[in-house]
C-alpha cells in the first residue's frame, strides 16, 4: 500500500462517527461507535498495521469521486479497460433508523457495473483498538464476523467472502447492469436484503436534501453564484461533524494527520472546542440552521457551567465527558511516517482566557438571531463575565494552544473585552441585570491596555503578545470582526497590510504567527486565517483584493469540496486533520462577507455613490467609540 493524498479522500457519516473513503475505494479511517472512539480501520495512520476495507478493480484503473447532489452519499467511479463501475458509500442517520435491520452503526457499499465488465476485489481487514487488536474472523451464514473480547464487526452481502490470513476477501466479476451490496454492521449483523438496502439509500439521500432545502424559509441560500456549491458542501461537512445527541461539533474526525510531513505536529482533533462557538453560530444561522446553532450553545454553556469559571476547559468530549489524557500510540508509524500518533489532547488542561469571550459572544449572536436567554443560563454567563473582570490580567496559553510558557496574548485580552462588551449589550437590551459599572470599567481598562501594549508603532501592527515589538499573529485580523475597533481604523488597516506583507505566502495563504512556538519543524499556511483575511478585506471595501484572495484559496479545496486544517504553500497539498470544521466555517463566513460586500458595491454603483458602512472613523480607547455591531439591538 501507499498513502493516499488527503485531497483524495471523501467522507461519509451518521452524525455520530465518520469514515474516510479514498479514491482507490479503501475505507482507511473509521471509529466506532463514536468519532472519538478507538479505530476499527486506521490504514491512514499505518498502511501496514492500521486496517482497511477496500473495494476496487483488480486491474489498472482510473477513478473519480463525487457526492450525490446535495448529500453526503459518496460515489467512487472506476474506469478500466473492460468497463465502468461505481461504488456508492453511505451510512444511515438516526432520523431514518427505526429497526434492527437498519442499525445506525453501519456502512453500506453498493457496487454497480455501469457498462462493460468489471472484475473487483474486496479486502476486509478490521483492526480494533487503534490496531492493537487483530480480531478473529469467522464465516457466518450471511458473510463474516470479526471479533475480539470487546468488539465485533459483521460484514454481510451478496458477495461470497473467504476468510483469509488478514481478514476476509473476495473477487467478483460483474456484467453491465449487475449490482452487489456489502453491509458492515458494528456490533450487529445486517441481514442481506437488497430491496431494503436500496430503501435505506433513498431515505439517506432524502434526509440530506431535506436538511439543505429546509434550512432557509425562502428556500434560497444567502450565497449564490459560483460560490454556492462550495458553501453547500461546507455546510454538509459541518453537519456531519455535529453529534446528533449532544449537539457538539468535533473539530475534525481524525487524529494525528500531520501539519508537517514527517514531523511531530500531530494532534487529536476529535473533540469539541469552545472557541469555535461564535464563528460556528454565524455560519449555521446565516444558512438557516438555527436548531443546530441553539443546541450547540446550550451544550457549550452546560459544559462550562459545571465548576467555577476559572476551571473552564477550552475543549470537551463530544458527549460532554472530559477529553482523555494525551498519549502516544508508538506501534503506529503515522501518516507518511509522521510520528508520533496521538490520542487525547493536552490542550484540555490549558488555561485559555479567550474562551470566555468566544462563549459569551456566541450566545449574544444567538440572541441577535432571535433566541432568548433563560435565568439559569444568564446566571452562568454572569459568573463568566464577572471572572473576566480580574481574569483578563492573567497570562494564558492562547488560542493557538502554545506549549511554551504562558504569555499575555493580545487576542486573549481582546476576547475578554468581548465578553464584557456583549454582557453589557445583553443587559442594556433585555430585562436581565448585572454589575454594569464594574463591567464597563473593566472593559475600558482592557481596551486602553491593549491599545497601549498590544500595538507596535515599529511594526505598524497589532502584535502577538504584550512585549512583542515585532512578532505578528493573524488573530489580529479578528479585532474589527469582533467589534473591538472599527474596520476603517488606521491601526486596523495597517495591521491588515502587515499581515499581508509578513504572514501571507504563496497566493495569499496566511500563516498563523511568526516566531518560535516551542515545537520542531514548520507548519503550513492556516486555511482559517486565510478566510479571516478575505473577510476583513471584504468588510474594508477592498472587494477586488478579497475576491482574488478567496479564489486563490479556493483552488486548494479538494475535488470533493473538502478542506483540511492547513496547506503546504510550496507543494500545494493539504496538511493536518481532515475535514476541518474551522476551515469550512471560515469558508462559509468569508463567502457571506464577500457576498455582502459585492452587494454593497452593486447598490453603490446603482445609486451612483459609495454606500455608508455606518462605522465611525475616529477610533480611540474610550468607550464612546461605537461600531455598527455595537449599536445593534438584540
């Protein structure tokens, strides 16, 4: 075997777990029963030991993957000298799973010969517990079962399987118009009923299309034209990463896909980060998915309210449980020999004060979209806002989870300002109460301090941390987005230009920060930061720049519309865990900002004048400065 490029994977899922399917027909990654469970197939992390489930032609082939329109049903089309075959992969979702014959923990694979003749091989080689357990494989009346002490995976269907040294295998020949089915059930066997399988497929297709079509009261996506399909795909990927029971969003369904090929920057992202909150709410709500946005915030607030505010963790398990301690799996070689392979994440034990602002801002955003705050929720929110009044003075690990000494990161302070600012707005526009004088004074103090210690005249930019005279960080792009300063403030515009000059690489891809982060090797350009730059350029009425950059970044989207965390700007390949929720959220929000900016331009040209953006041009440290966002009512 060899390692499949990350761009050549598609994903399917059931709102609990996700499987990665390569363009070669191999399922190289899947965890059961949940996305953060141990793996059943992990060839993506070790092509010899990891385990996989492959359906592909026996002879040389070309392949192409696509999704059934507006769904997460994946099709892999194979072409050989003798004919064409399509493998359709999908997982049932809870809303349509009503009987034991349609278990939720299942992968269905439909194999159809489109024309000519096709000879294909099936190779079923599960490896439980991150490939630490090689199961016993035995025949059953309907197929085979792979069992260990604690787990069982049943493969049934219309293909006779033979037990092999590695698991089970088969070779079949199909003529034009012939179809075969394989059904993998985790923990239970799925009876071979082709008619029922076809019904499940139809229902899964209908579910995904209904979810897309029912999102908007008008039935129209706010992003149309050439970016529409990218936004639809990103929203479908985001939905795959939302747990149907808890509402949590995992950052990515994979672990240890490297940010530096051959390096050690390999992390487990199968958990729910609180910092994704506000960005996620906007992406979901603007596209009409208000239920997911509301449930997500109810969950985040519940997690964060379990103990004192100082004990809030930046990340939780998708079912609300603590993130496991970080450990390495030394028996796995890693993707393209990038070791170590890690499970669990030590970031759960870090102190990150930006999360308070992201949490409060996210809830504030849900209110702007029509949700209300109950008394119990407000009591919890008040405790977080009160904590920020003193907690903002502490150093922390920051949004990038530095594994160095804590610092006074500028972005962390800005988000503490956001927590206070949104708390004050909620009190001003609802019947809820709070110690507004104290909050207002702390908000003023934070702003004065950030403007004095977080902006470098030498760099003509906001910097990464207090005391850094010349170290830039792309989080400075968020300063106008969260309303700390208006977009046309000279310090904001000079910061944008500095980021373009010093952090942008290649075709405008943006790196996270400058300087040493305590880890060996180098990471790629961070896709989310690139989308932040698109957003601030669009909001600055630098629309042509924003659109050019957006199109440049879009060229790195995979053929299926998927994005990993990063891109290697020199080789043009995706890096890091995939698909990455934050990258897809960034694409959606950048599309919304760019669409809005282009509409402003259209209206301005129609009216023969530049539209008023309702943002004051005089930005100072005082609280008298108001941005458009600050003047909005809930």
